[in-house]
C-alpha cells in the first residue's frame, strides 16, 4: 500500500491487516466463486475480538467506539475482503446496547462477544414499502405475555448465519398515531428456533454480489414480551442509532475499497508498458485515478467527523448520510478507473478487480440510495420542501 501514513488507530490497523493477510485474495475469490459464506474468516475475526469491539467490557467486549469499529471495517475491505459478511453485527448490536434492558444485555451480549451467538441481521425493509419505513405492514399483536408477529420482509441479510435477528413491526396501526414514525416496536428474535417451529420461513435471493440476503415470512411468530427492546411504539427512533452507525460503517468500507482500487491500479499502470512507456505516464490515465483518490480522502474526513459525533452521543444524521454518499461515490469512481486501466485483465477473475467492482457498486443503492441521501440533505439540512 502506497499510503503509509499513521493515525491514532494504527495499532488496530496493523492487527487487522495481519489477520487479513492470513486470508489472501485467493481465499475471497474462491468464496465468491462458490457463493459461500466466509465462515473461517468471520470466526477468526470473532476469536480475535474484533466482532465484539462495540460491546462494553462489562459484557465481554472491548468497549470501543464506532470510530474504531469503522477502522476495522475499512481495513477488511482495504485488504481485499468484503465486510458485508459480518458488518451487520457491528451496527445491529448498537440498538441492543443503547436501548436494551439490563436483563437483555446480560443474556445476549456475553454470548455474542464469544461468538456463541451472532446478531448480524435487522429485519426492516418490506416488498411494498422499500425506504418508506413508516408504511410497513408487518405487525405485532400482544396476547397475554407474548407478541404475535405476522408479515413479510425482503433484502434481509445474513439471516442464515445469525442466531438472532432484530425485527421492526407495527404495534399500533398508523391511522391511530399522531406521527407516522410512532407505533412501531423492535423485538429480538431467536431465528433458529423460529425457523424450527415453522413460524419463520427464509427464502434466499440470488444476486449479483456474493451477499447473503433473503426474503422473510413471519407466520404467527410468538415472541416473549421480554424480547421487546426499549419502549413500545418507539422502535423506529430506537433503530435510528443503528441506522446512523450502519451508514458510517458502510462509508468506512467504501473508503477501504477506494484505497484498494487505487493501490491496485497505481501498481498496474506503473508496470504496464504500452508503446514503449508505462501507461501511468499518460495524463488520461493519471487524472481519473488522482481524482478518485482525492475524493476518497475527502470522504475519509467526513467519515471520521460522523463517527466522532456518534461516539459523543451528538446528532449525526446529516454527517452519517454525507459520509456514506461521498464514500460510495468515490469508491465507485476508483473502481471504474481501476477496471478501465486494467483493460481486459480487469474482467479476469484472477485479478480480483471485477469481484471488488461488483461489491462496491452495491453501496450506490444500499443501505440507503444516493437519491434518498440527497433528499434528506435538501430537506433537513438546507431547509427545502419535502420531496417525498
């Protein structure tokens, strides 16, 4: 890597890079080709304590902040891996840490820290609502000491490799609340038990990227009342802490991708000789690479600003969204430059460019699309009329 500058997190970077070096390009390439889950890699991260970074020390974790967690995710992607296999636990767990009861924390966090249980999945999106979360149709009805959940979710990732999932359901009909964002609650669900009982059906969705995602069907899923997280009816607000964390972490992953693409393409254009000169000598090659690198560096700064605000418990919605927007945009531009200047070799599996190209393209769309971010900034930051 040509960028050897150090920062306050160099010890974390060095340790994560050392672990990732045990899983070279060939490992991730084979996982991608077979559409498999990188069990060995995720287990190694767990055993090293990285997957418990955000869990307080009192519950067996490291007690680190979102800033440090973002560095971990960045380094995984910069080393050629794909954090999409494991990043869910990093942001989903924030909802439990910030809003869970002491009993819930004692029950779940230590086992998540050791890797006995994984909490990698959050079930929010539905087929007919998409980003319009207030219109979700999945509902939960209280019967005695249990909640009964019925409904459908889509694009729910890592369910097949997670013992626990967090589910958002409407507990008060939307027509009965003052604000559409009220009346929704979140529950922690034992996914394996629910599937065994036939109350949860998981249907995988094959897709362009080796990213395990699914459609879920809840059929009279019974959840104990003690599995309600936080305050009934305030689930959407509780989720926001996890969603902002998600955007910061995704930004960090895109930054890692951006540096990976830049590292690879600079090395290649310096070595590739055509017409008696390295192609990197041409301004038509240099400028797009330099522009992408500049934008990755700028996104990096916004990532750290958003993470610092989050760790200080300050409002960070705008910064988290801007970090995600800038990072996804810059990583995609770096990806385009990388595949373009590798020429035909960029499409060859053995160079790994096409794999990373597909992986980083996802973040223009998810977990929140670029247009949704622009709309958010236009309305909530610049004060223009609501557009949707």
